[in-house]
C-alpha cells in the first residue's frame, strides 16, 4: 500500500482496475466453453465418389460440441478404411473365350501335357 496522494488540481490517475476517462468497466471475461463453430477447413474432392462422400461427412462435426466429434471421426475412418480395403481385393476371375487366360484349373485350348508317345 502507498500513502501517495495526488496534489490538488491534478487529474485523477486511473488504476488497472478502473478504465481511464470514467467509462464503465468492460464485461468480465466468460469462462464458459464456446459453442460449436465450423473450422473452415476446405475439403478438396478426390474424384472418387465413395471417398468424397466420407470426407463430406466430416462437416457434420462442425455443428457438434467437441465430445461429439469422436463419433463422426470414427465413422469416417471406418468408411475410408473399407474403401482402401476394397482396393486391395482382387476382382473375381471372368472366364474369357478359349485360348485366353482363365481361372486357375480351367482347361486351356493348348494341351501342354507330355503324354503324347509315338
């Protein structure tokens, strides 16, 4: 504490707790969490419809509180993982005309057995 006092006729000095000029103090800061707000992240289309649909699902998180984001993120992750897995799956063998590569075990037009004896 200080025992300093201003001289007579000098303007009052404001303290950190009081705004200068006699203006009312600003509202006290709120410690409540802010509501959901979009992050504004641009999602560039990939050209793969199924992947783009999953990425668009991320926009749903923009309107949820933070504790609701995990459900959206897990759903998108599952979907993207399924899309990647489907890329690794080999397509079913399609039988073609004779003489072309066919499914394993299918007879070919060329007999390559060496059982021909003369």
